[in-house]
C-alpha cells in the first residue's frame, strides 16, 4: 500500500522539477508541500483539491491506490 506522501512525491516528480514549483502551482507554502511529501504532515481535506489540481489529476485519483 503506497502512502499518500509517496504518491504526492511520485506524481510531483513526473510534472515539476522541484517542490517549490509544485507548491506554487497549488498555492501553498513550499515548506507545507515538503512536509506532505516527506510524510511529516497529512494534508487537510480542504487542501486535497489544490494538490490534485497542481498534479493535474482528480482528488479520487490522488486518493486511489495505484494498481
């Protein structure tokens, strides 16, 4: 089972050269994005649409277990 932090990191690396670029696209602070990727924090439910939009996927795709 892949953790949400690992999915965020994997998807971000496919689209953005840095955490800073992804954070900018999502409209969040870079340290917030970094904490999500490293698993030091779990995104609030309200942040999931921002993350999904930045990664060009749906919230459902973000939360789904890769198969």
